[in-house]
């Protein structure tokens, strides 16, 4: 085992206190950045976001896109809040992909018969 000096131990303690202060600042920042309502954030982007009981129990959420309604993300209203939040963040990726894709790539074509 290596022996260290008293000064080195004080430096290590000061560094650990500094790290703990950084961690606490980070946690306070995370509390400030916490998003209370994912659906509210999504609807500000002109995407329907709502809870629905009519989804199958195995499905937490789905991304919908149609020319008559635009884009929407229904999530299963009966699921836990953490599941709904995950589903909103997962499904919003599809909306981002559709909005970033060139116009000629936006059409989703159903596969034809296999020859």
C-alpha cells in the first residue's frame, strides 16, 4: 500500500468535495430541465398527442400520419406514466424523420405481392 502525505490527502478531499458540488449542480439543472408534460411539448410542434384507451394492451403508443389529420401520437392511457413518456419520445423520432426527409422519400408505400 502506498503511503501519501497529509497534504495529498487534503488535496484529494478538496477534489472530492468539488466533484460532489458539480454533481449537485448537475442534479439541480436536471430538475430545472425536467419536462412535466411530454404531450404539451409535442403539441406545440403541431403534432397531435393524446391518450387513448382503444389501443391494444400490448401497444403503448403509435405514430400516425395522414394527409387529412396530419401527424399524431396516441399512447395507451392506462399504462404507467414512464411507459407513456418513453412512447412519446420514441414516436416523436418518426415525426422528426418524416419532417427531415426529402419530399420524394416521404411516401410510405405498402409492399406489393411477392413474386
